[in-house]
């Protein structure tokens, strides 16, 4: 009995730490992406596009994944000091984790890595006649993530040819957090 209680106790301790969720890099279950997220890091080959007053500098509030893996993404952008709510629809494609979105042009967004519980890393690419705009996003379930996850993101950015100096940490800027709240709660209770 004592042993049983000890085991139970340990399980609770372990479960409480919660850091050990499997990292998934393919064959994603998109429904598990649904829910609240925070923008932690953004990176781009064209850094100005993720700097202040750019529509691409999006502060995610939540993602709703539909049965066919399309996603509705609710986010805020800050333009001239004002937080503006936007909702995007990313239409699923035949490829797992990949969807197309019309937002400041036509872009393809791919989920590249997640554990569903702590973080998700997306890659977005927009082909234009003038060249390619690429962006990577590190989203966290909480307003910040561990330094290890930020390093992992840097690694993946490098793999995609985005240099470290083109990565912005947004955890210390105004992410329009005051604009969140009731909307996110409504969305998750609607499920
Ligand atoms: C993908 O995941 C599903 C369960 O979510 C599983 O049944 C299937 O075998 C997996 N496919 C591959 C190729 O890993
Ligand atoms: C997926 O579902 C959404 C919502 O039901 C719908 O608007 C969209 O057209 C669907 N997309 C595809 C590719 O079937
Ligand atoms: C994406 O491409 C379109 C042209 O298809 C262009 O007008 C738009 O500015 C691009 N958006 C970004 C963020 O680079």
C-alpha cells in the first residue's frame, strides 16, 4: 500500500512537470493545434516585414483547426499604436500540416514541429515576382517558452536559411495581450 501511494505520488509529480510531450515533425494531428497560442519569436528573410507597424508581425490569440485540417487563426496586429484584431482562414491542402492563406498576398503556411502542449513552429512562404518572402513563427501555449525551445527555433531558422539576427523575441514588447481574453475563452468553450 505504501509503495502504491509512493508511485501515485511520483506520477503526480511527474505529470505536474509536464515537459515530456513527444515532439512531432510529420503526420500532424491538426485538431490538436486548436486552442490558445502566444507569439514568442518571429523570424524572416526580410526583417522589416516583422518589425513594428507591419501586418506580418502578428500576435496570435488562438487557432481553430477544422475537421478537414483548415485553420482559422485569430491574431492582433499593432499599427500606429493601435491593436487591430484579424482573423485569417488557412485552407488545407492535400499535404499534411500545409495550408494556403490570403493575407498580404498569397502564402503557404506549414506546421513544421510541435508537441501540441507547449509550442508549435510554423513556416510561411509567399512567392512574389520580386522574390520570396519567408517567415517562421514560434508559438507558445503560454506567454513565454523555455530557452531550449528558443534555441530549437533558431536551429530550424538556420536550416531554412534565416539568420539569427533576423529573429525577433517578442516576449518583451506589447503583444496586444489586453485585447485577448473573452474571445479566446468563447472559442475554446464552443468546442
Ligand atoms: C499518422 O498518425 C495516425 C494516428 O494519428 C496513424 O494511425 C498513422 O499510422 C500515422 N501515419 C504515419 C505514416 O506515420
Ligand atoms: C474545410 O472546412 C472549412 C470549414 O468547414 C471550409 O470552409 C473549407 O472550404 C474546407 N476546405 C477544404 C479544402 O475542403
Ligand atoms: C506576397 O506576395 C504578394 C504578391 O503575390 C505581394 O503583393 C505581397 O506584398 C507579398 N506579401 C509579403 C508579406 O511579402
